[in-house]
């Protein structure tokens, strides 16, 4: 008779093996709503209840004019055993559009996701604004202006790093131009293409990818299409794109539909996947920037093994087997099922068949969205169908291991060891990716800068949220904490990212010291009516130039130097330098306008680095005192 203990051990082993399988199984009937031609889909929490809803961009290019179809929104009620419920009628404007893609981003900074539908055309592009509860109004013309474009690809990004999200729209028309719409911070967009983007016509543009492709800590844009000369526009750091390169990427042979960016080999730069760049052959492009120092790409069509050469339409990245490496999902128009390629960590990706990979199913997939629909920690997929066949959009549940991998900091900005800006802010930028990446977004829930400041009054700690700027790019602007004197302070910080499953990663600590010139005690009123300011070098051997104004005309005065700030009330006014630590009185005077200048040399003496000297101006009739200026000598 078989040993019961051995049988139990065997069963447990089989169960463990089964649970380790990674596959995507179609969930028949989960996707509801009309069966119509669909070109785009996203998973996004539109109603603020923390689960992922589904939005479909419906519409199809039947002719030059295309066909107009109402978009679809499915609200996630899987936790209520109701599945994905079609609530289009109560949440979206009743309007048929020629949707090609849909993206979700917060246009006005109110904390909810708005929807941008790119549309075939020529037609008006559609911007739907969220009321905070997942009900949308059409504000396309008011916020975008009247547009008559044929757009296949769109992307959001804070290209000028001013804190709001700007918009790219490409153009399918002959000799079209990639277009940039700048956000004014309130969710109203202005077409600044003529002044911000170099003229570079390209026909049949298809997809827009935003990312920091050259590791210079700003967002560039890649524009590909069904024409030769795939474009990389390089950001000059101010949201202007004065240069474009059409030689770095494979030219394409008329069928290049989509690209995606992520660090696939963990070397600190962003690699690319591109669809159909050689006949029907897809490719993976290894970025050679790290370690070579020069931006270039190696096209590795052979890196996708086990099946290539079909007419495909979409990429997404997901860590299907929870090993810390991003695998590739390919939404196929022609193959007998979507494709899952497993990353072996050495830039080789093997297609999974049989019990792994996707349920075998021939359909016309035009888009794929990735996210955890049912809250089990495993990433799921939704596909959009729209070129032929039954047009039945589908959902696939992932059956692999739950996500336990922390987010990965691809690149973190290294701040200088010394900051000469005591007033801040201090900006830290990072490229982050987690276990799911699609169209520049990743499954990171929060990212923060955790800081500690050692200053005159002790130590203050806190954290600053990092803002997502699009294209896997995050930024924190750390401003001086209230009441803390930053001049002369020491700052240490690290960055922490937490994904949607609670997995977290923290960077090594960085540190910097603050030195330089800082005005203080401004606006005291009364006799403290003159103004003192300073500019120039604050390092040994340099010269700081002090300037005073709003004092009496043609009058004498003193520039008082002390080793500390203070606030001492006298009948004549408030002295803002420490009277007990005075080191010098320098005679000064004003001109007929009540102004003056004085250069103060910084001694060449290494022990003086870090020394604090506080300055205040005192002036004769009419008697007045100035605010203070604080100098901490820099290295």
C-alpha cells in the first residue's frame, strides 16, 4: 500500500509545481459591453476605489473618414462577484468618436485621472475630464482648442518639469509633424510645436514613446510609424526639442506599429522593443549607452526565440514568473494566441507554449493592457480587438506567482556634495520600473524622498512625495522645512518606492551640505526699512558683493559682521546679528538714491570652510536698519 505520508509529500510537490506555472487564461464573459471595433484599451482606477477599471477606445479605420463609435468604460466590481460592469451610459459623454488610443492622466492636478482619446481623422481629439467620481465631461475644445488631426499615438509627460503633464499627439497624414501641447498647470493645453519641436515631417506616424533615452534626466520622445526614418527627439532640458535623430533606430519597412521602453538587462539604461521592423520580424533593441557612454542600439531579432515573424501590434512588459526580470507580452494580430516571452536575464526572450503563456486563440489584437484586475497579486491582461473577426475584447487572468518583487530604481540622480542654494528647492529625479510596464507607466503606487536635515536648531526629518512625470520618470522637489535654517545644514536622503502590492525598495543614502548666501529677517517693518542683499562667490578666494538700498540718500553707515544670527529688540529697531559675537564693523555709505555696493573677499583659508558670518546694515539719518544676510563659506 502506498505510504500516505509520501503521497501527501508528492501531492504537495505537484501543487507547488503547478502554482509555479505562469500562464494567462481567458476569462470568458468577464469583459462586457458592446462588441464593436476597438483599437485601444487601458486599465485605470477612474472612480477612486483602488481597483482597476477598463476603458476601451472604439473606432476603426475603414476608409479615410474612418468609423465613429462610442467608447466603453467597464467598472470593476469583481470583488462583488459582478465582474466588469458596463457603465458607459452614466459615466461617459454620449458621443461617437473615431478612437485609436486612450490614455489616462491627471491634467489639472486634482488627484483623479482624466481621459484623452486620440482619434482617427481628420477629426477633433477628445479630452474627457473626471469629476473625481469617475463621471466624465467632454471639454475637448475648451482645453485643447479646435483640432482636425489624424492621431494614431499619444503620450503624456512633464517635458519642461514645471509640475504639470504635457501632451504629445502624432499624425498619420502624409508629411505629418509630431505635435506638443503644453499644459498651463490648470489642464488647458497650447500647441507649442512651432516653437518647441524641430520640424521633421514623417508620414503614417503610429506610436509615441516618452522616456529618458539618453540618461540626461529629462524626457525625450520616440516617434515611430509605417514609414522609414524612426525618430528620436531629444529634450534640451527645458521642454524644447531642437534636434531629432532618424538613424539610431531601425528604419522599418512600412509596418512599424509600436515600441516600448524599459531596462530589460538591468544595466541602467532603457532598452526598446519594436514591432515589425524587418518584414514582419519584431525586434528587441539593446541600448549600449551603459557602459559605452554613447547612445546606440543593437537590434536583436534573434533574441525573441520560439516564434517571430507574425503581424503583431502591441508590446507590454510584465514579470510573469516573479524572478525580478521583465518579460515581454506581444499582442498579435495573426498568431494563434498572444505571445509571452520569458526574459532569461541575458537579453534572450523565449516564447512560452503549452501550459505556459496564453490560451491559444486566434483574434485580431490591436492593444493590450496589464494590471491586477482581481486583487490576487498576479498581473492580468485585457486585449482590444478591432481589425477582423468577431471584435470580442477579452480578459486573461494571470495564474503565475503573485508579485513579491520590489520596484527597481533604474537610475537615480546623484546630487553634488555641496549645494550653494540655501533657499532650495533641491530636485532629485529617478527612473523607476516595477513588475508591469506599459506605455511609460509602471505599477509603482508611491515614491518618496526621505530626508534628514542637521541644522542650527538640531535635526529635522521628513519625506517629500515624488511626482510621476510620465515615461517611468519621477521627481521630488525638496523645499526647506518650515523654521529650519538651511544655510550651513547637512542633508541626507534616500528614495523609497512602494508598488501596488506593498513591495518596497530604498536607495542608498546620499548626503550634501548647504552653503552660500541667504537673506533673512525680511519684512520686519519699523526702523528695519533698508534692504540688504548679496551675490557672487562664497568660496575661498572669491568675492561676495553686498548691495544695499532703500536707505537714506548720501548717508553714512556700517556693515556689521557677526558669527551668528539673532533677533534682539532695541528702541532703534531689531538687530538681527548676534551682538555677543561681533567680528567687524565696515564703514559704508549710500549714494543719492540710497543705494550702495561693497565687495567682500573670502579669505583663502581651508579652516574657514563652513564658517558662518551674518551681516546687517545700519544707516545714519534718516536712521534705518536692514534685514540680515547670512554667509556660510563653501569649499
